[in-house]
C-alpha cells in the first residue's frame, strides 16, 4: 500500500491543527457555561479534518472507507452539539438531561447506520474512486437515510442560528457582536458543506467542508480573543431575577402580576408559579396599599403579617414608562425584619437608660467592628460631634481616642465583660482632650454584641 503526501491533505492537517488550538482555548474557559460544548465541537472538527487528510493519502477504496468511518461521528454530532451550544449561549440554562439525550438519538443512529452501511446501503448506495490531477478521492452516491440525516442536521443548525439571531436583536452591543461572530462562523462552515451536498462543486468527490472549517476557526479565534467570546456570556434577565436574593415583583398598568421571583413568593407565603396573570390585590389582599400607581421612584417601609409572624419590608418602587405612558411598576423588596427588631430593642433600651442617667454620656459600639451605633445628647454637648458626624463610623476614623486605648480596652473586655470606673482620655471634634470616668458593659441583641459606654467628665 503506497502513500502520497499531497497539498489537499496538507491543507486538511493545517485545518485540523487550527481547530485543535481553538478547542484548547475553549477548554481553558471550561468553567463558563457552554464552553465545554464549544470545545467538543472544535475537537470533532479537528478530528474530521485530520482523518479526512489521512484518508486522502492513499488511493485504496478500503482505506478511504475506513477513515470515513472514523470521522463520521463528527459529521453526525457537530450539528446537534451546535444546537445545544446555541441554547446554552442564548438562555444560559441547562434544561433537562432527558431533552438533550433525545437530541443525540438521531446522530447515534446515523453513526451506527454509517458503520453498517455495507449490510443495507441506506446511507451510501455506491462509493467509488475518482481521480483529480494526482489525487484520488472517494465519490459517494447517497441513499435515502443520508437525506434524512442531512435534513435533521441542517434543521439543528438553522434552529441554532435562529436562537442567536434572536439574541442579537434582544441583547446589548457587546453580546450582539459575539452572537454575530458565531453566526458568521457557522454560515462559513455550512456553505462549504452545502456546496458539496448539492453537487455544485466542479469536481466529483471533493469535499471542501474541512477547508471551510479553517476559515470558521479563524473567525471564531477572533471572537475568542477580540470580543471575549466564552468569557462574557449573555445571561437572560429572567434568570438573574429568578436567582436574586431580594423579592422582585413586576406589575402591568392594570395591576396584574407579570413576573414574581421565588424570593418574593417565599416572603409572601405563596405557592410557586401560581400568581402570574392574577390581580395583585387578589394575591396580596392582606398587604398594606403599596401597589397604587407611582409615577416616580419611591422607597417605603411597611409591615406585613404572614402566618402570625410580623415582617418588616423595605420596598423600592420603580415605574415603567414607555412612549410617555405608564406601563406598570417594578417592586424590589428587602426583608429588614432583623434590622428593625434590633433598632426597636436598642431604642427601648436607650430610652430606659436615658430616663435614669440623663446627666451621663452614653455611647453604643458594635463590638465586632468598633462602629458607633448610637450616642445621646450629652455626648454631643461634650464632644461637639453630631449624630451624623459619628454614627456608623469607627472611633479611630473620627480620632475619638488612641489606638493604644482601644487595644487596652479590647484586651480587658476579653478578660471581663464589665469594666467599671476607668479613667480614659477622649478627643473632641475641635481636637481638645477630655478626661472621662467610664464604665463599659457588654450585651447581645439578636446575635450582635454591643459595648455600652456610660461616662461622666472628670472636672
């Protein structure tokens, strides 16, 4: 058996190498959803080009048949994998494995039919060798099953292109350029294969599909490196809203529910996916009236009762305008129950302390981060700091006292949670110093450890 290296096979080997390189870069982005599918497509394209190049090194028809069996899995699987990638890229959701399995049934049957063609002749009715210059090629006369396979494959490809065209219409410019690059890649690929299947090439048996692979892979490489293809994947807005931690509710201008995410359903005690299309007043009949028309962005706080439990909510309301017409509203709801409970407990605590020690300076620190949570009027009078100057800030950021004093106090509090009659030095807003006699105690409210300071200036 003699072998002859020819330009046709060399070009196919180059095509295989380029496809393999792009597959490698897709593999490096494998953590991105859809990248593994793209990598598999490129690996199969590389196999197709490489095995087709080896096939054309020899003129024996048995050799040609063997290598056609080697690359036929790529021919059968690539169109369906393309459809799967298009779904993943467009929607960023996996769908059921059962549905994906159904898509692969026909390619698997196609592979088996090709490998057993000598028994039935349904894929190729006749195959023979033809010579083109010094190159021997295998020409195939296709059977009825091949027509079905071609129809199924092109249907998968065009449905995938449809998904991406729809994506280009719906998404922003960055995602749009990525989708356009992928569409061009596939069109270049199927143009070569289409010319071969339709018999429009000037030479029998010459399949230029692998050469269109090369150009497709070059275009795809441009997408990978220039437009961050597979690094920046479009995510459907609905998927984001479904997974966001806050509750999201969208109403139309007739107060019907257009969208409600699982967080809102859980917060409101609703069964999943039972509220869309229903009037908001029917679903939330026991809620305060926060669903009236709002023409401007607004933030409100309200309380609801679900299963005899009170919940405090912060609601951000954003109207939806189109063509100067109010089309509906978006409600984003944060559960602030714990914060409201802490604030109420602290307020009551401070009220009680103020009634008994009005003449004393009072400060509340968060023990975990040393932020000041509350002060009384005596603190403002003595230091010159207003509540807006100091609440939410650390003692060091406002230079209330030295780092050494803070370290000393933290060390003592770890040894004893109650410290009495400490003499400490405080810096006021005008940078003068005051000497205080201070008692410090620790308390915990809803898991938050607080340091409570009660002080009196030393005269």
